[in-house]
């Protein structure tokens, strides 16, 4: 038979029996509770029990009337929103105002953490309506209060049910219960609560006290388990905007074949193109290609992953949406010839001095309002797109021209993840020579020793770890012939060699560019070196432009998108599907996942999609994401995402227990590695303190069912194409767990900060990091006319190789926004989560962590002021600050946010 649940209202002897309704899909932080369907008067029954069957809903015990009630006050904080609670208008707004006046805005129900000791049933809940306090909105917050009368034998509060009586959803920030015997109880919500008129089921939020699954109090164990079932969904149907379902799918929405056949793209994820998984949307399949999903106007993310409607986040959201949906199309309208380049170098400078006049949109001053840093109001009331001068160019206008800066930026620039130590000689390709030509490199020992000037031999330089390489040869060469079929771009496989000088700086020695056999022509390869003859000098500059385009593409597609945004999405999905909000590991990871899924959805919509910014502005064009997939297949390993392992794998460090951080760097003055290892150690110590507190014995890790399901799902579903790799760490001990969590947090914080927030400073002046090379080298099968033009006007050859005006301007606008810290940025170690603050031991550990990050700020300042560290100090050199933990708003080139939120 059905087992009804009993709910107790204060000051009333009437008790409601709430009959079961199926649970529905809910928020990350909540399940849904049942709504009352009938009432029974049990005034005469002091000890009422209901029979039940285990397969049906749990029963709830009755209330014993002899106990004395205590008064408890609930203070509910609701965030002001755009288009929601505050700004809604019309009849519904009027009805909601009446609800506020009547004091019936939110219906709250307290849930006991324990079962009734006599009946072993769930205790009845305690109900009260919350009313709005005052008419003012303080810093975007609206307060509601409710008064409860709670029996002394009610026990500890484990959760609270919430029903939104308004007609619009509202963003519930937190609830504080005052007056309970053991002090105030905090309940962090951070979640959207739907209107009961849209869905008549209630929501449940758990208190901030964390529990391993086996430690969950008996009174809320059922709710914990059922909530996770809801969040996983059933894998069926199309997701709607208000859903909170977390599920997996392949990247089958990059292309848009129904719009144009040329916008078709292969599915990423599966045997042909290995790739991480994204969040499932369930949209219909394309008519022209059933393997692809239709691209709807809105890309679904679970409701609590979206940031666009909370007022404090509208700065970032409004700017991003305006960038992709208004500014980028408008630039295309102003610069109508997509192929026109810059006629001379001073024309590039005009982007910073004169700017580009933009047409007005919805209202005068719109551009200035949404992107105040990018736009200046000009005479006559119009807006002009005028870029800020990047800091490196501000310090040294010719910084981009110098070989020493080209080399320095491999260690302290935008992409410090590619430089590797040369360990084998001679250099040789691993690609099939039948397809790609002779595998031997054209870079010889004799050539390098001539460049080094007789200081040492190549074999000795390799043994002493003084020879380094940027190697994009085998990754790019398979795509060269396909890319060259596209209009307005070209591609090579490339290798760039560097020598470590006695001063600790790198010196570029040689660049090799390779074209595979194609169009009936044999393999072509040539080595370019720094030169003191005008022709050789200009060829070297052109070769550098090609390598920089390769490095820019690798940075954006691999170091940035793949290794942070893309691989993190499965971590987020698994965390929400397998770890209850009560789980301590969920609460540790949650701040590092905020808004990443929303940013990733925007990227699929406008950045990495067919015809998007990446495809139209980077050398690989429509094959960009296939190269990204190839990099995931050949290069990505979870264990190498840990910074120490990454450095060791690239030959940039060796294990040395006597050295700081347990590593000896191959290049002592490696700014990214030096600062990153300090940050890594601080994160690992914080994670160690946290994990050891909740897992006092290692056996608890192996027996934690939620944790084991989480790690299994990440490996076998989220990264299904790599599930059989032997390098996945096992999860059996505290040490395993600490390493795994530290790696995930590092990727979302330090790694992302290092490759994201320097984008505009280092690539805003695009000659320093061109995203595309549009023309081949003048020495590759030139006609007499082509060679003559190069000799007569080599600067024109360089400008023709650089991005077009449209490409450069679009990329500069995107990088300016993506490099910007919003005023509400949350920096790692700066603000403590309430759940951490509620536990004295965790609070003390966090304060120690925060203190170490403050120390890192000072250490970085000292390093940047040290003249002996020539890779971060010197005339015209911008100090390396990308891993300074804290920052002010704007493009500062520093600051490590908690999460990948832009």
C-alpha cells in the first residue's frame, strides 16, 4: 500500500499526509518533494503510524505533542536577476507583489536529519511561509524571513524544502537558520528555484555539513540517493532551458550541414576522431547528415551552470553575448573585403591610434556601454572601435621583431606548454614515408654547430640539456595538403630549434618547414636560420611568421581549448551525476567548475564551430578541430596534466628531492614553471589537508561508492576514447585522490590562467603572434615573377603572410574580451566557501592556503625585479605575472580565478 508522509505545521494540530508523486529532473543542489494531496485530522491520535512496503516511498512518523517547541528563524537570501524576480512586469508581477505583501513568497519545510528512533520512519517536516523583509534591495540581495516552532525532539536539521510561490523562477543564494540548540545552520543554495506554477514539486537543499555516502544521516539518505538519480536523467528527449540534467554526448554540433553543405564537419568523439565528451542536449538530428545535431539558437546547459541572469554576472555575460552576436558581425559589415590585408605596418598601428568607426546599433552609445574598454565616443556621437596598446608594445614598439623575444616567449609567454628538450638526434619523423616523404630532418649537426659558433657540439648540447625544440612537424604535416586546398591560407610541418645560452636565455638556431608530396610534386623542406644578409634576414622573418602561426593555432586549439575547457567538461558532468552536493569532494571541486559549461557552450556556438572565429582566422581553417582531435589522440594524458609530470614529460625538469618542489628545472629561469610549481604545491597542500580531514583512513577512499563511480565515469564515459589507456591513475588511496583532485584544480585554475589572460597582452599586436600564414614561403617552387616581387618588396611579402584586416580585427576583439578580468572575478584562495568556513579544521587549512598564495604574490614581484632572471626582467620586458593569484578588473596580465569562467 502507499505510504503517506506526515508534515507538521506550527501552531496547528492538523498534520498533512503527503502522497507520493514521481520525482522529476531537478537542480544540482536539490531533489523535488511531494505536494500535499489530502489531509487527515489526527488530533486524537498521539502515536499515528502508517504501514509501508520497502519498494515504495518511505513513511514518516507522527509528531508527539508533549514536546516543547523552540523558535527558529530562517533568513533566505535571493539574488536580484535580469528578467526574473525583480524585472518582471505585467499581471504576474502584480500577483507576485500581492504574495509578498501577504507574506507568502516561499514555503519552507525543515527536514530532520534522523529517523524517528521509535518508529524508524522519517520525521514530519515543519512548515512556514517566508515573507519579504523591507522594500529595499541591498547589493542585489533580497531578504525573506520565516518563523518556525520546532519540537525539541526534532533533532538536527538535515535539509530544507522550498516551494516558490511566485510566477517566475528566482535565484536562491542561501538560507540561514537561527535559534537551533547547536547554533546557526547554513544552507548554501546557489540555485534557481522554479515557480510552483511551472512545476508543483518542491525543491530540497541540504545543509552545509559534508558527509561521505556511508556517513549520511538516516533521515536524508533517501533524498541523497534519489537526487543523484534525477540529475542523471534517462538519456532520452531534448533538454529544455530549465532542466538540470547532466549527461554525455559527442561533439556532433560543430557543423551545420542543413544550412550549407560546406559547413558539414565530422563528429568528434568515437573511433575515427577521438575526443572528450560534452553535455548532451538531445536536439534533433540534421536532415542532410543524421550523425550531426541541429544547431538551435540556444545551446543547452543545466540551469545552474548558466550565468547570464544573475545581476552580478551580467558584466561578463553581456560582454560575451555582445561580442559574438553583435560586434563580430558588425566588423564584417564595416570591412567588406575579407581578403584585404594591411598595406604597410603603420596601418596596423592605426588600429590603436585611430580605430574603426562602427555603425550604431539599437541605441546611441550601445558599444560604449557594453564594451567600455574597446570603444571610444567620437565627435558627432558615434562609436569607434579603438584597441588598447598591449603592454609589451607599450614598453617596446619593436618587441615582436626580435629573435630574443621570440625565444623568451616560449618560456614566459602565452604558450609555455610546447617547448621541449631535444633528447634524440638526428631528428626524424614517425610518419609513414610512403605518404609524407623522407622522415629525416634537414637540420644537421653541422648547421647547428655553425649557428652556435663552435661553443659546443650537438651531441654534447643534448647531453647537457641545452638544445630545445618547438615541434609541430608530425602533428601538422598530415593536414598540409588538405589545408592548402582552402582559399587564403597555407600550412607546413615545422620544427624550431633553440640553444640555451650561458645567461640562461634561449637563442633561436633554425626553423625547418616541410611540405609533403602533393600535386605531383615531391616533398619540399628547407631550413632557415638567423642571417645578416638582407635576403636571408627576410626569409627568416617569414619563417618565424609561419612558426608563430603554428604556435598560435596549437595554443588556442590544444594548450587552451582542449587541455582546459574541453577536458574539464566531463569532470563537471561526472561530479554532478555521481557526487552528492553533501559529498566533501563535490564541495571542494564545485568552485572550480562555475560557469565553465556555459563558456564551452558559447565556444561551440561561435568560436570552434564551422565558419566560426577559429576556422576563419587560423591557418588550419575548417580542419582546426580535426587537428585538435589528433592532438587529443596523440598527446593528451591525464597524468601529464599534473604540472610536475608535464614538465618531466617534456624534458624540462627531472625529479630531485633536494630541489625546491622536488624538481630540478632544465632551464632554471623558466618563469611559467617556477611560479607554476609554487602554485601547484600550494594547491596540493590545501587538497591534502582537506582530503585527510574527511578520509582519516585510506580504506575510506576505496569504499566510497560515489567517489569510485565518479572516477570510473570520468575515465570510461567522459573520456571514453581513452578508457583503456594504462596511464590512468587508480583511485584506491588518499594519495591517489589527492593527486587526481590537485590535477583537476590545477587545470581549471593555474593552467587556464597561464594560457588565457595573456592573450591580448601577447597577441593583441598580431605581428607578434599571427594566427594565420596566408601565403607560402617565397623559396617554395617560386615563379620568376614571385621571386622578383619578394626581392623588390619583402615587407609586402610579410604583410601578405599576416592575417587580413578582417581576420586580425576580429581576433583582436575576441582576445581583448577573453583576456579581461570582470569586476566580480573570484580568485583562487581569496574568498572562502561557506561550507568550508563552517568546519573549523577546513577553515584553518584554507586560511593557510590563502596565506601561501599571498606569499606567492610577493615572490613573483621579487623574481620580476631580479636582474639575474633575464627571461622576466630587462629593458622593455613585461614582467611575468600570469600566475600572480590576484588581480584588479581589466586586462592586467595576472590573476588566477577559481574556474574557467571565460
